[in-house]
């Protein structure tokens, strides 16, 4: 389930973030997988 509709939304991302009580920074965060050395 995706709470924020990015490309074709009539509501700007800032307004969506405010409505969901999210920081705008969290909308752009993309987790980085751990390095193989960290997993082994």
C-alpha cells in the first residue's frame, strides 16, 4: 500500500505529507541495502 501518490496527484507532495503527518524528507528516503561485508 502506498500512501503518497506522486506523479499524477492533484495534491502537492507537501500537502500530502502534512495530511499524513509525515516529514517531506521521509517521502524521498530510499533505504540502501547493507554491503555484503556487513552481512557476512
